[in-house]
C-alpha cells in the first residue's frame, strides 16, 4: 500500500472518536498511516491521542482560519498539503464535516468517492470498501479505478484500540485559500443533545408518544445513560420531534451499541436506518409489531408505563456503580 | 436569475430491495420510481426563490435513462420552467454524474443551484460537493433556510449542525445549496401544471454532447448483499416493573451495553 492518510477531526482540542476508530482498524491491517489534522492552537491532546492509536506520523495543518470548520478552507488546505504527498488512500470519518468537505476534495483530485463505509480492506495496491445503500436495505462493495482512493467511515462501527505509540508529530503551515462561504454564527440547540449518528445509546419514540411534550419521558430516560433521543418519521411528520431527530431512510442512519425503540412499529424505512445497531430493544403495545422481529429484547407493553420504570431502574444501576 | 435544481429519480422508500443475480445492483422491474424526497424540497426552494425575487427561470436537470424524464415532467408540473435530461443508459458513479451536471450548469449560466442533501438510493450525499468544486462555487450542505439578498449577490442560509445546532452561513452567489427536509413544504402539481408538463419539450444531452464521451466512472460497484437477518430475540415476561428490571439486568449482564 502506498501513502495512506487519515484526515482526523478535532473540535476544541478534542479528537473525534471515529478518527481513532479508523487508525485502530489500519493498525489491525498492518497499514502505517499519517494522520492529518487541520486546526490551530494547542492540539497536543489531539496529536497524543492520534499517536497512541497507531498514527505513524501526525501532521498538524496549522492556520488560524482552520480553528473553526469551514468547507472551502478545509478543502483547500487539505488539498494543498495532500497533493504534495502522492497519496494513494485518503480516509476520514463520515461526520457532518467529513461528509461536507470530502466530495470537494475528491473533485480536486479528479477521483471517486465512497461515503459512510462500514468496513474497508487495504491490501497490496487494492482498496476495497463496503458501504450500505438504500439506507441499509442492502450494501455493496466499492473499488477504485483511479488514485487516490477517497472514502469516509461510519462512526461507531470499528473498534478502538491503542497502537504502537511511536509516531512523530510535525506542524505544517497551511494555506486555506479563498473562502466564499463563511459560518457567521452558530445557534446551539436549547437542550444539549448528543449527536444521533455518533451516540452509543439511542432511545427513539414513534407516533404513539402522542405529543412533543411526551418526548420528555424519553429525554429523562436518555439522560440517565447519556443517550441521544431519536424519532420515527411518523413522530416527526406529526410534529412531535424535529427532523434532525429522525432515524430512517429519509432521516439519519445510525448504528449505536444499544437502540431502544419505544412505540415504533418498525416500518421498512425505519428498520433500514437502525438495523445495524448492535442490540435492539423494542417496547410496543402491539405484540404483532414488525419491530419485534428485529429486536433482541422485546417488551409488549405500554411505553408510558414501561419507560418511566426503566428510567428508575437505570438510575438505580447508576447509583450502584 | 438562472435557478438550477439538480434532481434524481430513485425507488420509492417502500421498495423492498432484491439483488440481481450478478450482484451488481438491485432488481428494477416492479419498482415505483419517484423524485428523491430531498430533491422535492430543492424543487420547491427553487420555485419559492423565483417567487420571492419575482424574476428568474427554474430549470430542473437529471442524469439517467429514459424513465427519468418522468421525474423532470413531475418537476415541470410543480412549476419548473425548463427541464434538461442528460440521457444515458449506463450506471454512472457520483463523480461522472457530477461532471455531467456541472457541464449543464455551465451551459445554463447557473446563478444558484439547489439539490437535495442526499439521494436516498445511493446515500452518498456527495454530488453537491463535486458539482460545487468543479464549478469553483461555494457550497453549503444540510440547508434548512435560505434568504437571498435583494441585489442577488449573496445568500444567508441556515445549516443543520451536529446535535441540533444551527449554523448561519453567508455565501456569495453563485453557490450550490444542498437542502434538507424542513426547509419548506413541497407543493403538489396543479392540474394545468400537469397538462403543461405533458407537452413540455425536454432539452436532451448525451455525455458526448457534454464533452464527457471518453470519461469513465472512478469507482466500481460489486457484490451487493442483503444485510444478515436478525434473529427475533426474547420477549420479556411479567408485569411492567418486572420487565423493566429484567431488561436492565439483561442489557448489563448478557448484552453488556450499559
């Protein structure tokens, strides 16, 4: 394998876990990779973390304009550096930023792209990835006919492990180029929410929640275990939850360790978006609901009764540990 | 103002996917084809933009085989002024589709380009970025609000960020905006619209017309697979309180996820 680059993502001096997941997988495959991290200021925690997870080398692309994410600045700086390095593989996390800049970077390299891959194999000169399509109703293998091969990896799928810890760190002055679109302000959500696609645990509600206010039952339960709250399309269309909470084919595709579906019947579009969750729990009044076919654990019952009891049990568990 | 909307025809979300014998794709007979749901929001935003500015032409563009003309006609029935079809029987990758779309945008002197944030078949969410970079336009993804300045030189858009945050982005025009559900409510086609769409002349290009006759896809798909079936698990017994207790125990001790 030629030169392999992992574009690592950091926010406020903390590295995103998916960057470490990718480095861990490369270590398992015996591939030495360079981690490239755009940013500014003290990034020692980030670079330490990348080295600890197997980066043979870490390159900080440094520029004040890269302190905050910007589509064009990131694309330009990454392209300027990477195009001088004869890359054969460029990989990053399929986060909102990764999905935003990677197609532009691929266009600059006049090459193909595979987004949101759930596995990849680098051996010899061959790069082969697998990615879900139709929101996970099926998956396909993708190979690249041109170089570099550019792809992104879905968060939460690959295991994290520490590596050789012997990598070096280098700083390179970056050139963010001309920027025509700028983020002028960011309005945080009123409630601090865990991002669905990166959450370990998701508790989702369907139309049987009956109102936006009732989602509080799920929010309370989620708070006990640091979970994100999701919703079915039916709940979103009924106005009980905003669209950024929607899980499924016209929402987000998620693969948490634990997915708890409350009052969700399990329409094909919803199942497609959450079926790769490691453990699925279904709570539903209707014993015939299709969701039970996919669930590892099922509770036939009224979510308004079961979920608060579950919250209490989880609280007890937390107070014991 | 030349408002361009890039659309894709995709299988309806109800579609039960079946893999072809050679595993290089999915069975397409019996599929109900629809406009990619996110592209419907893009069409609506194109029409709304024209209405707000009280001028401009909305042109919809798609790449694909003959059946995709139906998607163009639906967009015209909703109110689009022009329809452009890049006709190809081959399955192209994101790179080549974006190349074709970018060439059309150049021919049409695009002032603003709307498209859906992703197509729900291939889920790449990459076409908008390729097109923007190929045209050297700025771009914004996951857009849920769009305001264009009265002099039409710039747009202020709202982008959905992680964890429910909203980014306000200012961009010069021309630009490519990939829109998300929530930006608007797509209108239904009107009866006169449907009549007009039936007779609408569709401008057609081949890849050769666009100077892409010698270009090939950069990625090769194979080995389509259905996901492994999940075995139905256990239903917990007892009253609600016993079930909740047992669930937490199983998640902790058996599944080890909490």
